[in-house]
C-alpha cells in the first residue's frame, strides 16, 4: 500500500468512526441507547471493521422494515448504502420535487443478460418508486462509501451479443461497454474498468436491465424514467475524482441511451446527486422525526 492509499484508508476509518458516533446520537432521538456492546459482527470477527457493524439490523434503521422488504448485503453496517436509502425513503408515500410517489420497493431486480449456462445476470437497484399517476419511475442506485473502493470489472458475457435479451439493440450496449474497459483481464477473467472511482460499468448494467424491462412492456403506463445515483459525500480528494468521472459518464450515457429509450416510448435520463442534495428535494413536512434522524448522515 503506497502512502496515498494508506492516507485514504486512515481517512476512511475516521469517517466510519464519525458515522458510528452520529448513529449513536441519532438513536437517542428515538429513545434508543446504543453503545459499543451493540456493535460487532461474527461476519467480521477477523477484522477491525466489526466495530462498525451492528448486531441487530433494526438498530441501524429509522424504523423496522416490513417482513417482505429485503435490504442489500451489509445493511447492518454504518457505511451501508442500503440502510441509508431505506432511512431516507422509508416505505410510505414519497413527495419528491412536489410530486407524489408510492412507497419504494427495495432490492428490485431487472433482467440484464442470460449467460451461456442459461443463468440470468440481473441488475439490482437499491430502490424503485413510481408516481401516483403511474407515469414516472425513479430507479435509485445509492452509494455511501462504496466509491472509496475500486469499481467492479466487467464479465465477458456482456460483450457477447448472443446472450442479450434485446438482440436489435445489443450493438449499442456492447459498443458502450467496450468504451468503459481496458482490453485486459483480471484474475477472474473479467475486463478491467477504466474509471478510478465511478462505477460506470454497474450503471450501464442497470441501464440495460431497465431497458429490457420496458422493452418488454412490463410497466406500460410509465413514460418517464430516471436512473438516479444518490451518493453520500464528504470532503475527500477521492470523492472529487468520483464526481468528475460521474459527470463525464452521464454526458456520454445520456447521449447514447436516451434515444434508444425514446424509441420504446420512454423519456429516459441518468442523473447524479449527492445524498445531501437529494434529501432537500423530499418533503418531510409530515415526517419531521425522520428528518431529525437523518442528521446522522450530516458531516
């Protein structure tokens, strides 16, 4: 580990400690007293990261989710983006930009490709919600500290046109995937990504899954779709890299994919927002206790 990476990791540790302390403070607004004995995980027994995991998932959430709600892997961690977006949106109706939406669904899957073994590769969106008039959908990909890690590489299957569910449009996606990678494989046989922080490959897989969904007329009344990155920000040089790469990616992705969706009757856009800015667009006038709890993500 070079000096720069070591400094980054020390910085991340400090941020995790801050998130832990802020959670403890936020829990008190609900009359819940947390201390170090509430943190720790068998999953991380061999790692110091255990001090940033909670034994009980509900202690990391503003409210207990309904039995049918499944949150993403690691939702019990203070750095969990799945917990963050659930804490922001909950399961009741959402008022975003003065428009009313039905409660969000979490860990929603959309079919991307079928690999050569016949197994599906799905896009997993953190949250999806639809307007009350059923004309507009928001698909959310949330990041808390994931951008502090390297993006995932691309499975070779995404460059095989025969595995696509949309054979007439696969050329567009394959060409775009090729623009995101180096022609070099990692140890798992995946193509290495070009970006340093922004997960452009994941967002393109999400776009593919959403395209397949609407090309199959699975939600016929929806005519507007937004794929929204919601990314938690703190003062870091690495975040500046993430944001710069995001802007570059969105400019290209919107040029390429918006016309493709328009052909199937969908007004499509990919957007990027900090968690802090996205929160300001939501009306919490009837949920002031949630807004108070969300101070745990203020730095």
